[in-house]
C-alpha cells in the first residue's frame, strides 16, 4: 500500500510519518501531484493559518487535484487544519475559500465564547462522543483525543458528522466523513494509543 | 472545565536531564529519551524539553534528542531554550516538535512572536515566562532566572497574548525545584487576567500540592519535573486526583 503525506508547508510531519510507519512501510511525504494521485491512501496534515495553507497548496499545484479527490475515490484523512480546509470556506484573517469537498464553514471559537467562559485555543485531551449512525465504530472513535484549535466547523451536514465534543452546549465536530473523505479536528498522531488506533483503522478501511 | 493537563518537564544540559533548584545548581537525573519514553508509557499528557544552557552558550543540541523521541512518543512535544531565529524554529518543527517555547528572544524582540505566529500559528507558540516578586511586584526574568528585565509580569503577559502566543509557560523562580508547593499567590494573581491557557511550573513536591492548586480556577496545565524524575509521584496517581477534582 502506497501512502502519501501531503506537504502542506510549515508543520511537524515527522510524528505523523512515524505513526503511520508503525503500521505500513511505504510512506512518503510528498508535494508531487502525480505521486499523490497514485497513492492508495492520503494524509493531509496542517497547522497554522487557513489562508497560508491554501496558498501553499496552490503554489505546489496540489489544490486543483485535491478539489477533485472525491472523484478519484482515494481515501484521504485531513488532520486539524487539514480537516478544516476540506470545507467550503473560512473567515480566519478575512474570507478564504477551501477545497469545498465537504459542506460547511470554518469559524472562530470566539463566536460561541461571548461570556469568555473557556480559553482559546481550545487545548486538551477531550472525550468525544459518536454521532447517531456511527455507534458501530464507537470503540475506535469515542475516547480522549488531543485537541488544539481556535477554529471549528459549522453548518455541516448531520450525516457527515461522525463524532463531536461539547463546548458551551455547542457540538464541536471531532471527526467528519463523506465517502472517501475523512477529517479529524484533533491530532491522532499526538493522541497516544487511541490516536494510533484510529490511524490504523483508517489505513485498514475501517473508518 | 476539562481536566488539567500534566506535562513532564525535562530540563536538559548536553545529553542529560538535569534538575536545578531555583533554576540554579545542577544534578543529572537521567537521559531525555529514557525518561520521556517512560512518561509516555505511564500516560503523560505532554512532554516539555528545555535546553537549559542553549541561551547562555548560543547553541542547541535538542534536535537529535527530539528526532529520537518522536520514534516512540505520540503525545505533544514542546521544545524550548535558545530559539532565536526563524531558522532555529524551523529546525525544531522539522525534528518533530509540535510547539516551541520562546523566552529570552521574545523579551529582546517581541515582534519575533508575530513572525512565528504568522508562519506556524498560535497553537504552536508557547511563551515561557520566569517570574519573581521584587519590591512587591512580579517581574519578568530571563536566562533561567539569572537576569532581571524590569518588565512587569502583567504587562508582559498581555503583550504576549496580543502578539500571538497560544499558551504561557509560567515558572515561579522562587518555587522552582523546591518541591515545597506551587506559588499559589502567583496562580491567584494571574488566573483571571490570562485569556490563553497557562502551564504552571515550579514547586510540585507531593500530591497535596496538586490538590491545593486544583482549587483555583483556570489551572489549564501543570508542568512537573523533579517529583516525576525521582518517582516521588506517579502519573496515574496524579490523574486520579485531577479527575476527582475537575469540577472545582
């Protein structure tokens, strides 16, 4: 199985690389459009600013390829910012378009923190809950995972919501899925055994 | 409130984890990779590695240590000590650091924080602040508590927030390495003014110190060094106490 981690720019990719390596030997970090299309599984990591990340993908000529990745049917997992760019757009530092692969928008957690009763970034090992329809994989998706984020996905289609956590009575998407496209708001590669388990499930086609 | 994160703090000199008292005086306590692997297996939430002599001697040998650590540790790793330029930061992230902690260089040039934030994002940026009360005012110190800055702690925290810090690592110089309890006065002083998460560091010597500190709101994270290195407390025991007290 050929696995590619897309080089989205400025981030620690080494941990993700090593996490995947625990289960599969053929893993490479790549920004070559052709190589990416030949992969059996793709990881789309990312940290930092939405606009920057999109800019990097465009510069590397990967943006247009990723926009059509739903038609290629290659399983892809976006992580953290890599999950957020799967949606339509973000208002981080002004409007910015996303890949539009999954219906939804990225908004600041400030919007649901008007009384300032939690801190941003939202950081910690947070217990997630399965959404209706995904109870059969609750042993993989319900656990404490490591989150660190200031933005979150809104207006998403309920059937694409796999798991979530609550913040000020708002459901914060933890995992989303639409056909071959999976997104994790948290960092599975930084979430100890339960995170590694989730990566394994994705690699085995069980997520 | 979500459970307080427990972070093991490894102060590193050369190839060794060392332990200091009041950020002075040194004793070797183990090897960074052996200790971090042990803490990972026991369920630590995060690992913090600080190169204690990097600023003083203008060098940094943490890269190899982190590269090795990421082979077997799958929790967040924060790295600090002697990060003075964007190149230094890039080396750390490429070696497997998830976050970097900036101290002296932020004081010298606060715009450095903005530059880092724009490239790596706030979530990867921790500002490390060492503080001590001088004439009844908390003042910021640099170079492991050696040098005064004449900067007021509150002013500095606000500036760090404005300039893009995602977290504050706050070390009480008076309590650091003493094992005599956290600086509760400092904790009380900052708890309502800091809008971003704080990692409190310095003074944990036994489980009662943690119970005392958990009574305060907004104890986002606790960095523990010596007490873990000397097996005076274990991670399971700490987590149990935190879960029992998390609604306070």
